[in-house]
C-alpha cells in the first residue's frame, strides 16, 4: 500500500511538472537588443586553434608605394581574405576608390 501511495504522489508531481512546462510562454531563440550596426576597423574569424581563417580590414592609403607599372601611390582599400588551414589565402578580394587592386 505504501508503494502505491508513492507512485500516485510521483505521478501527480510529474503531471504538474509537465503541465507547467507546456503552459509556460514560449521563449524564442532570437537575441534581444540587437545593434543595428557593427563598427570596427577590422574583423577576424578564427578556428578552434586560434588561427585566422577569414578577415575583413581597411588598408590605409600608401602614397609612396611604387607599383609594377611605374605609377606611385596606392589608395585606401578594403580587403577580404579567406585563409586555408595551412595559412595560405584561398580567396583575396580588394576594393579601392578607383577600382584597381
């Protein structure tokens, strides 16, 4: 008889716990207070070993740089690189004011 009472009490506790779980308002996984803009001069994504695997950064203008075609100067640029696990760039995109790069 004592075992039957324990089972009835545990069943009631389980019913109450399930009811509370089902009746609780649903919480969504979306973040609260999301900023509209992320501002930074560079962004790096690293792997589990701390190696940079992707980066976006603003490169300053280099007015004294001599280029291969004989011109001097390089404008400010934005660089995007995807880097392999061995550290070599797989993809490199550069955008400048005049479209060169």
